[in-house]
C-alpha cells in the first residue's frame, strides 16, 4: 500500500502482514520499498523471535505474496521463510486473489473516514494507518480472505483460540 499526502508531500509505503486474525504486523517506508528494505522488514516482522522466543511466522502454514518484483528479488528472505511455511505468489493481475485488495484496504479507508473526529488527516499518515491496522477485528480479516474464496481448517496444534493458518502481505502502490 503506498499513499501520498499532498499536505506533507511525502510518499509512505506500508508493508502489511494480514492473517485471519487481523493485521499481524506492518512497517512503513518513506518512498517505496525495494527488495532490500522488503527483506529487512520481513525479517523483523516474521523471523525475529518475540519475548517468548517465538517468531510470528511459526503461527502460519502459508505465506501469500503478491507478484511484486521486489518479493521475487528477495531470494534470501524467501529461502528463510520457506523453512517455516509454504510461500505462494498470487498470479499477475489476479487482484481478486489478494485479501488486502479484496477487503483490507477498503476496511482501512472506511475506518479512517469514520474516524474523522480523531483528525488523522492533520497528523502523519502512519498514525492513522496504525490505528486502523490495530482496530481491524478478526471477523473483518476473515471476510477479506473469504472474498477471495480461501478456505481454512482449524489447527488443533495452535496455542491460540483461532483457526487461522494463512497470512498475506502487500506493499502495492494501489491505495
């Protein structure tokens, strides 16, 4: 997701990891992500252990990426991810298969519109996006995957009460 704010005249890209639980993690980049910044942000979000020693990627079985050239160019991080999950790429021009394009971006925009009284338009865009990403409920996130006809099976080995098993990412310039 890439947004340009005329007020600040600054382009900000957001790299988001969405699961059926909601937005799991995200990073912002001035300008646009390249393969190096994508790889670094992905390692920070998915492969860095938390306080309990677990990496976020361990919660998933599949990582669904859009077909951005920077994703394909980040071979080293893809190899690392494949130690944990199956990495799949959405075919080119198949936006109907992207949960971010089929609900999550729209939900984020609607959240920001409904939150006009919080004056996100007068603050850095990262604040509004972070508020929206944190606010997305699991039901809305599951709907984004449902819109793409993705099906889920409960994971009996999961420590959480969720049946989530898939994650999607995007840093497209469509927003």
